[in-house]
C-alpha cells in the first residue's frame, strides 16, 4: 500500500511539473511571437525587454544574449528606451555577480533621471541607487534615494513597491549595524507585502528578515524566516528564489555543523540553478559544498569543488564570489599545513575583495591570515593581521564576528607570555559565548528543519487526498447520470406497452412520470448542492486563510492567530454541516455570514466594515432560508470588487419580510461591476455565482409556485461603483414552529 501511495504521489508531482513547464513554454512562445509580429520599432523594443524579463527568471543565458540586442537597438531610439536598455544591462550584471559593471551602469543612469517620464522606471532606478550607496556604506546618500522611491510608491499606492522600498531601507540599517531599525523596517515590508497579495514580494520580505536576523547572529530566527521564503518560492515555482534561499538555509546548517542537511540544501540550490541556467548560483553552491567536504576532512574533494567554482566565477567577473572561493581554499590549505598555498589564496582573496571594496570580507581574510601566522608561531605577524581585522570590523560589517578574532588574540598573547592581555581578550570572547548559546540554537534549527520537511510531506498527501475525493465525486455523479439514462430507456418501453394496454396501465404511467419528475428534481438539487459546496469551499480562500494563520504563527502573534483560527474553524464546520440542507434557520445563516465576514476582515487587516441586519419578526417566526444564498455575492464584493482597496469600504446585508416573501439586500461600495469585468477570472467567477443563484431561485419558484427574483445594479449609478443585489425568495418558517402555534 505504501509503495502504491508513493508511486501515485510521484506521478502527481511529475504531472504538475509538466503542466507548469508547458505553461512556461507557452508564455515564452507568446512573447517571441509578439516580438516577431510587432512592426513599430519602439513597441518591438519594449516587447524584447518583456521577453528579457521573462528570461531573467527562467534562463539567464538567454537573458544575457538579449542584453546585447537591447543595447544595440536602443541607440536608434529615444533617451527613454536607451535608459531602459542600460537598466536591463545593470540587472543582468547584478544577477551574474559582476558588481563593477552593475555599479558602473547604475551610476551611468543617474544623470538621465530628470529626462524620464515613466514613474515605474524612476522607482526602479532609485531602488538600485539606494542599494549601490548602501553597499558603498554611504548610508546618508542611500537613504536619500530610498526616500524618493518611497514617495513615488506611496503616491501610486503600490503596495509591492512600498514593500520593496522598506526592505531596502532595512538593508541600509543592517549594514549600518542598527539592529532595531532594520527589524522595524523588515516588519513594515512584510506588512505591505501581505497587502500586495504577491507571493514573490512576500518571499523577498521574509528573506530580508532572514538576512537581518542572520547578520545580527539570530540564526534560529533567520532559518525560520528563510524556510517560509523557500516555501513561498516553491508555491510560485520560482527557481531563482528557490536556488538562493536553499543555499542560504544550507549556510545556516553549516554554521551549526549539520553537514548532512547543509549538503542537501546546497545540492538542491545547484539543481534549481541549473534549471534556469544560473551559473553564478551554481558556482556559489559548489564553493559552499567545498566547505562541507573540508569539515569532513575530505580535502581533495573540497579543493576540487572550490576550483570548479573559481572557473565559473572567473568567466562571470564575480569578484566577491572569487574572493570567497579563494578564502575557502586558503582555509583548506591551512588545515593541510601547506602554508605557502594558503598564503597565495588569501592574497588572491584580498585582491578580489579590495576590487569590490568589501571591507567586511577583507577583515575575515585578515583574521584567517593571522590564524595561519599563529600556527606558524610567527606571533608578531599574527598580531598585525589580527589587529587589522579588529580595526576594520569595528567600523564595518557585523560586530559579532569580532569576538572570534578576540579568541585567537587571547591565544597569541598567551603564547608570548602577555597573560593580562590574553585574559582581557578571553573575557570578551567568553561573554559573547555566554550570550549566544550555539547548542540550544542548533537544536532549534534542527527542529525547524524537520518541521518544514513534515509540512512538505503533509502538503503532498493533502493534494493526493483532494484528487482522490474529486475522483469519487465524479464517479458518483457519473453513476447518477447512468441511472437517469436507464430510467429514460425504461420510459420508452413503458410508453410502447401503454399503447397496447393504455386503459390498464394509465394509472401506472401517471405514477411513473410523477416519480421520475421527483427523481430528476432530487438529482438537480443534489448537483446544485455539490456546486454550492464547491463554491463555498473556495480553495484560494482556504489556502490564503492558512497562509495568514501561518504568518501570525511565525510572527508569534498569539492573539490574532488564535482569533483567526477559531473563526475559520467555526466557519468551515458551519459550511460543511449546512450546505447539504435545503433550508436552515435564518439565525444559522446570519452566523455563517458573520463568521465569513469576520474571517475576511481579519485576513485583510480590518480594511473594510460590515453589518448584517434582520427583522425581529423573522426571528420570532423561526424563518428558514436556503443555505448561504448570499455568500457568492459577498465573496465577489471582497475578492473581485477589491473592497479592501477602497477607502471606507463596507458591506451591508439586510433580511426583511415583504408581501409574504423573504427579501435580501446586499450592498457594497467596491470598484463596481464595470471595473471588475476587466479581470477575466473575476468575470468567470461572477458568472458562475449568478448562474447558481438563478437556478436555486427558479427551483424554489417551481416548487412553491412563487415569483422570486434577483436584481443586480450599481450602488452608485453615477460613478458606476459599488454593487447592490436584491433577492426575493418564498417566505418559509420551521414546520415545528407552525405546529406549535
């Protein structure tokens, strides 16, 4: 049984991946076709940029080849298009790790900013300039451009851009060693990323939190945030982010000497990188794998992996990556006591780091060189390099790294007999160790990793379970249809017999037709109830609700996570219990609506208000109502009417008895039907909700001989915004209540 389940899961994953690959290929072909068919030179140029942006996420080699095409074509066009080509070139250089070219292109864009018309292009450049000055440790100049980016973002109310800007500000504060400020701005970034409903932006926000926590030594929190980032990247099938985040998780595992997990994540990073031809990420992961094998004392394998990394990074002009790989080789040769080779690689690392002005990494190399001289008992040389490392780290980079240099300084001063100095540095180091319990942190990180793997297994099982359930439902529906077909065939037989003995079987035929009508009615009601249940159990709503709960849990927001979970679980129970029924008490319907609206309101951070009102007489009558007949319109108001984006958004629901009919009014001030219809998915979903409700009203009219109706119009007829729905149904009360009265 286990083997069958495992095989089924593998088939399902393969099928889903093939669908995803087909979809991507289709998108690529459409973009190529658009470029080929466009005759206008400027529009064709913009189509090529769009294709290039697709390749940035799916094939970096092709993206790089398009880069040359764009630069050549831009010279024949206006300044705006030249600017876009240069910006695209800068982004490619950044992805390839060529920091010199990236910074050169970004600075070349700076004087052209006043000539730009596109606000979105201006925003992109401001963000890149902010990153450049942050990396150059010019924090004041960086903040100047990031503030300009924020001003543009808030002016256009673009939550995605606001989130990205807050992340860049957090990065700026991080490099300035201002921990509290950097954490505050990552929280703000996350807040607006959630509002944007963009998984890619949300993943980047969590990853920035991971970087900040890792920079300040909170490895456990860093891993937790990166596991969330990685899952969001997996959900979005974003191989570029999966490659980066997997490698960062592997680096955290390496810090706690969990070599098995570290190797697993580094190999996953290589696998994801190769899918999009990202040679830089492959090279960085190879260098990381070299460190894994170094820690296992497999020095020849470690040297081989780092050399492969150097070969790739040399072709990409990635000075920081080359510095890291040569520094790793220097450490390996130090452990092998091949000090000449160690010195050669440390010197190369310094050259590469100097060319990229990476002061923090230079301090790390000085630390390693000092350690080599200490092993060689060349203490004066050791002190020179160790003091240089301390001096640089007091100004640049993470302050926590300085304590590992203090540890070696303590040993050096002990070896040369300066006990007082040795004790001073040892006390500094021990104070740091006491406040950073690596044993406890290692256990927590291992626990987080195991939890993450368990969640992935549960997700696969859940997917398979849903698939099996759908198959069972389809099988049941097919059986019902076959039964109906068989009944129709029998009807023909009975009609032939009726012609022969019409008087004898007249009563039988009449009874049979009545019975058939009842069966058809029941089948129709059954199909409608199944359709209704599927519409209520909207998978996007459930998955989004789970994501909100998960975010609250990761943010340790016990109050909101508990409140959301209680509302959500009660809502699901009410839907499952009441959807199969023909009628439910109106009090139950009101409770379902209130729970649904409260859950949605929590999900969108209280960005709209609602009210549900009902006549007192209806409560006294114990009136009953078809279950959740209003819910599709409330969902349309929130999801497709984009109620959470409207200032002062509201939904009002009224239940009243008029002319012995139950009248329901649903009002909202969303973007309106006209704007909503621009979204194809929104239009299809609204159409389905209308058809279901019309069928339910027609069914009730036929059954109770009434003239119920449904009217939909704009709430504000002048501005064509908002929606007002009026539904009229037969007024029914509980049969038990009728008897008692």
